[in-house]
């Protein structure tokens, strides 16, 4: 019976880890991808405009 109690924690962790990976893979792409890409593009554009403004202010 000791072997069962020794194997339960790794098996439970493996099941939860596999579930986590499946959720991560399922949430990639689709409508979520478009929203994430738009958010990243907006952040990059904002950073670029700040960089240009500081560079223009120095000159």
C-alpha cells in the first residue's frame, strides 16, 4: 500500500500539468490571438511614439 501513496502525488501533478498544457494550447490562435496581437501592436506603437518624441525633444 505504500507504493500507492508514493505514486499518487506525481500522478496527480502529471494530470494537472497535462490539463494546463491543453488549456494553453487551446487558447492559442482564433479570436484571442487577434486581440492579443492588437494589444501588442498598440503597446509597440505607443513605445515607438514615446521613443520618437524623446529623440525629437533632444535635438
